[in-house]
């Protein structure tokens, strides 16, 4: 059955609050006794016990809706990996049930997995805001997936109906325009997913929909799924307007070139920086493909309103004084190939640091990136730049995620009966659960889950359900299908413990070894300094195989014997686990 027949989008006038309230109060007109006997299943394929990879699913009978499809950027501990995405096996197996993908906002940890998802699972329609739609479409163009799905633009007044689900949206504040929470009315009760949110009382763009959030709480929320990223941060987060004021102050004081590094996806921050450049008459150079793409989209949609004359090329910059130039670039996390890292290393083709340059980091280091960021900062200082970082004094950055007091406010407004903390590492989920209890939530009404665990909603009650298949898939730039976990495991072993090749010459018909086994090491031990270790390993393999070849055996069993013998011996001697690769050369008859 086609999407057009199964789902319907309606948009109410923005000022018709009575109609909106009546619609959401009705919850779902299709539920009946039969539907109530069927559990509504809620689970995550990504986003639990981690930052990133957000992919949440709600399933009822023969329908599934997906909320977000993000990636997680690989850390230095994942050699050769660019992205981590969820294993979409469950969605592939149930692809006929999928009614749509609903996007809360346009950040990579919420939309970055879409190109990989579409190559594996047919998604009939993606529902997203205009900005998120534009970002996703540009991403799909890069992967040659332009016609892989259908797009429907939605906003806080939109309504999507399927056979079992009645879905709506509400405005939130985040570090990107058009962020939304999602309301899912099911036959068994109402689910609200906040998306990434904060409560900014003086936002750069539109305010959060406090009236709608409060109305949902008054009319009943059975299960709240809420962002846990900043659960460890007390008080309220700083307003974006304070950051804008501080950025302008630094522009006023700078006497030479200004270089600002921030997240390309932080569209509101990028807009503030460009506004400061216009105010202080600085021409703008943009470096970083993602930065250039997002600025183009944001300007087209009216979120960045700088005149064309402020954006210049490298050639034009040569004829402009340094105190009239802003360089806006990626690389605030110390990424090796990003523009700022190449500028700091002196390997950028167009830009070199000059003494007196002011470099502003309008971001905080993501956990795991601190050493990379510090390395870049040290190089910038050595080149003569003045480096400004975010601090409690400077306020050059504020998070787009709710801090503890904002999380409590969300609980007080929504009054959820049950709570499911999402989008956070394990400790963040636990703290968020405790905050729920602090404002009156029952201890047994919240759930700390892992990817693949499920909750079952039935007649407004929630319980833990069975697991679905969930794993990590590791993606490098040349493999869109994803690397298996086993491949990454092998890479980790090679990077940490090296490899050992064992060459065996044998006559399988006679059941004899033709020569003594030969061991070669790469990245495990230095051969010249470890001859005694190598010789003893060769003798152990020889003895084990001589004994084994006296009876019936197979090549697979021979390889297992070699691995087991050497793994045990090498660990006893070195406390390391190198990869053992047996190479068998059998005599031809």
C-alpha cells in the first residue's frame, strides 16, 4: 500500500490554537479493543550509551515509524573508520512496515546516517523541516541518491496520520534553526520525543513552543523520551544572545585578521559570526565544504542575511587589509583534515597564520578530542596567533542541549507518566533518570536501556520488552555498505598488538611436515631482538602439528591448532594478543 494512501499531512493555521489543541487531545481516533491488545514497541538502534547515532523506532502491529537516522563520528580508537552507524538489519527485515522517517533537526548525529539507511532499507517518505530537508537533499546528491525517497516538509502546525499513528510537532530551541520535538499518538497512549532541546528565554530565532509543551502535559503524556546530553551540567545553559554579544566584543577588539572555527552544523552560531563580520565591515572567507554548503542553504532560506559583497574569494582577499578580513572555517575539534588543522600545520594552500591573527574557538571540545584540539592550539600559538577559547568568563560558546534545571523544567511542563532518557552516555542517562525522580517521578517509571532493548506501551502502561538486533557498523570513506565488527576488531588488534604469520610446508597425504614452521612478525616484536621467542614458538607449533598429523585432521583444524598454540604462548611471554595468520603450503601429488 502506498504512502499516499496510508499517511496524510495536514497543516493548520498557525494562530488556530483551538483546532491544534482539539487535534492532539483526541490522541488517535482509530484505536479500539483489538488495537489495545497489541503492544506498541519503542526501541533505539542508536543513541543510547553514546553521543550520536540517534535512531529511534516506534512499532505497532504492521507499522513502524523512525525518528532520526544519525551517525557517530569515529574516535581515534577506531583506526581507518570515518563513521559509526546502526546496524539496520531489523529495519531491513521489516521494511514493509516502515511508514516514514521523521527528523527532529538537521545535525549530523540525527541525519548523517540517512544515505547509508537508504542503501539498505526503502524509506517511502522523509518528514522534516525546510532547513533539514535542504541539508538532507544536498547530502543525498553527494551520494547519488537524489531520487531514493520522497520528502514532505513539516512544521509545528503539521499533522501526519497513518493507520495507527497520529503524529505532530512542536518547536524547540537548539543550536540550529527549525528544531522540533515529535508527538506520536498511538492506540496505547501518547509518546513525546523532545529531540535535542534547551530552553533559551532570549533565542536568536523563534522561541520554543512553551504553550504546546504545557498543553501536552495537561492532556497527558504516557512516555517521554528526552535528550540527556548535558545531564551532568547544573543550572541553566547560556543564551545564544550572550554568545553573540561576546563574539561582537572580540571583533571590536581585534586589530588584524580574525579566524573563527566552529561546527558547520551550528547554523545559528555561524549566522551570529557573519552578522558580526557585517557590523564591523569584515569581508568573509569560508573554508570547509560542510561550512560552505550549510551557509549556502541557510542564506537561501533566510537564516543568514549578509549581502553577497561580504563573501569574497582568495584572490580578492589579497587586496584587502588584514583588519577587514574574517576567515570562517571548520576544525574546531582538531580534526586532522579540517581547514583549521591545516592552517595550524602550515599545509593549507591559501592561508598561513600571521603574527597578530586572532583565532576564536566558538565551541567546546567533544570528549575524546581534547588532545587534538590542544595540539592545534599549541601550533597556532607557535605561529604567533592569539587564541581565544570558550570559558566561564569569555562565553564564546553555549551548548544547544538542556542543562539540569532545563531538564527539570521539561519534566514539570510535560508531567510524563513514564520516562525514557535517550541521547547520552550511560552516566548521563542515569543522572537524567535521577532528575526525573527529583521532581516527583516514580523510581520504577523510568528506564535505562541499551540500543536494541525495547519498551512495550499497552493501555497507557509501560514495561520492558524483548530485544531487537542492534549493533554498530563501521564505515570508511570508500565503503558505503559498512565494515563488519570483525573487520574493525582485526584493525584494532593490528594497531595495538601487530600480526604474526606462520608458514607451514606439509604433505597432507603423507601426514608430515616438509620443513620446520617459520614465524614472521610485523608490529608484534622486533625479530632480531626476539629470536629466542620466535624459535620457541616455531618448536611449539612443530610439536603440536607433528602430533596432530598422526591422525585424521583438516586444514581448518590445523589452522586452529596453530592459533591456539601461539596465542597461549605469546600471551604468557608478552601479555599481548597479536593476530595469528597461518599460511599452509601443501605438496602437490
